[in-house]
């Protein structure tokens, strides 16, 4: 059938506009989608370009740092060194004898203060040197070091601060077998000596002391907690809890101090007219003496003074220990492993034991022993102090 005249009539302009509007409304969403996709692609390309530039910059910085670090000597013979506050880096040849990252880390060195500022700059300097000494020992033996400057529990300040710290470290570092605490006023003076952990297989607590003066005739100086080893186990946590229960400064510390004066020989006389509150050392002696069924079997009291050498006694033997002017070793082969400056109170020297010349003797002996220990580190760099009495450094002949 042929189209009628009406069918052959051209569309009116209004009809054109109507159909154009319908066509545009159909196409416009698709055009929007295409535009959005293009924008996303461009954004993705920009992001990838920026990421590539950042990666390139990071690579260049890392390469430059590697070249700089290559010039620093490694005191652990190239197998890594410990990082303060972590237990992830253990070098081959370390005390545990294992390779880095493999097996269980056997020992962590722990030290610190309660965070109070020293009253003198000289006291702050001594504490800095003491920390440097411990960092050196840890690096030489490839063991981790944890240094705390905060009290983990407000109820346990000053010398009590170590107990909640050790408990927290046990809870957060279950792979550490032993923790070795060393007071901030004690330094290593035999840098080569290794802690003989294998000798303590039957014990959980190791420290310098006298069994008679602890278990049979309890004396307030029967042992010393300036340096000790504590195994990471439930027994040790129980001992820490038992000790802290008697030392809370808000509840029990004062009354425990009075109890210790009655039980421990010499403490009441030493305190004189002062009411000494309980301290961690004499509280531990009290627990060992009065509860031997709980603690004695797993406690090893070292009589060789491995972990505590009183600085006064060490000072008397310095002429036999220190090298001569020609650098030759002293006549005595004995070296104190840890020298402890009990009573010096470097950070608050106005509270030091009131003996004539005590403060000056403390500082002089510390400086000489510190340099003596530091020379054992500097020899790795073929250097040493010209004398333990000053800071001047000189070169030495390379070791054969």
C-alpha cells in the first residue's frame, strides 16, 4: 500500500525538537559514565606516577644510608647488634649461641631509672656514661637491652621500680628465657666476661649473697639486688608479686620497714633515728628467710661476687687491676665483672652516705673504672685512653 499524503508530510520543527530531546536523554547517562571512567583512569595514572616517584626517592635514600652505615664498625663481628628497647636483634656469637632470629633469645639486659631528673649535671653525666657502658656490653655480646625511664606502677618508685618493670617484660616478651637487671649506679668492668647461663639450669633467681646471712642468720646485707638474673617463669612472677605486696608505698611499705628492722640483723642500727621504709633488697631477704619452702630451692646465691662488687673494695685493688703507663696489664688477673657504687647516689649527691670525702671518692673511682671498661671497647678501634685519669685518647698497635 502506498503511503498516503499525510504520511509523506515532513515533520514539523516542534516534532524535531521533541525527538532530539528524547535521543539526548537516552544518550546522556552513557556519556556521563564514559566521562567518569576517563577521570578514574587519569586519577589512577596520577597515583601510580606519584607512588613510583616516592619509591624511587625511598630507594635512593636507602642506598645512601647503606653506604654511610658501611663505614661504622660492627662490634658484633658483622651479624647485627641489639636495639635499645627491643628483643628482635640477636647476633650470631651472642650469649645464647644461636643465630639471629632463630631459636629462643636466652638473655635480655634490663636497666633504668624512675624518671626523676638528677639534681646535678655531674650526676646526669654519670648516669649517661653508665647507660653507654651497658649499651657497649650488650653490643659486644649480641644481646638485647631494655632501658626504662618511667615507673610502670606509681605505687613502686625509686629502687622498687625494677619489680613491676620486670613483671611487665615477662608478660610481653615470653620468648626471653632470662632477664638480667643491673642498677643504674653499677657498670660492667669486665667487658669480655660472658654470663654463664648454663650453670644455672636448676635455678630461677641468681644473685650475689651469703646463704648463712640469708637463710640461717638473716642480715640486712645478706645479698644485693643491684645485679641479678631472673628466669622468665611463673615462679619468678610469684616472687615479684610477693615482694611487691610488701612494698606498696601507699599501703604496706612503712609497716614492712618496721617489720624488717625487727627481723633482719643490723637494719635497725643502720637506720638510727630514721624510720626507713621497706626496700626491695631487704624485703627479698625477709621472704627468703621466712618462706624458704617457697623460694630457697630455686635461688642461687653466688659467693664469688659475680654480680656485685662494692666500689670501695674495688677501689682498694685498682693499682693491681689498672694497666701501667706503657699500657701493660696490671699484675692482677682479677677483674670485677660488675662494680656497684652503692651509697654514692650520683643523681642526688646531697643524699650520699655522709662520710668525709665520700662524694669525691665516688666520682673519682667511677671515672677511673668507667675508662678502664671503655678501653676494653676502644681497643676494637685500636684506641685507648692515655690514662684512666683523663679523657685523652691515643692510638695503639693493632692486635695480632
